[in-house]
C-alpha cells in the first residue's frame, strides 16, 4: 500500500504515463490503475479523463501527498 504516489509527467502532453512510488520505483499507469481498482492503495482513486484512466490522491488537508504536487 502506497501512501505517496508521484506522477512523472512523462506523457506526450505532460500527462502521467507512469508514477513513482517511494521504495518501489516507477510503475506504469495501467498497472497502478489496476492496483487501485483492486483496493491496494486506499488513499487514492481513479479518474477517467478524455478516455484514459489516471490516478489521483483522495482529498485531505495535506498538499504533500498529492499525485501532482
């Protein structure tokens, strides 16, 4: 279970095609979306934008754990 997930902004238009999880390394968007849908990262959720799924942190008062900080 990841507490902090960071978007890499490595897509052609700056979108996140991969994410970095501290202690684990780089994970593809598809893999991370599947893990979140399976409930493995309860502090995050999936959003569907322009036909693609992306990872977002659940809202809370802290900016430190946002995916795109």
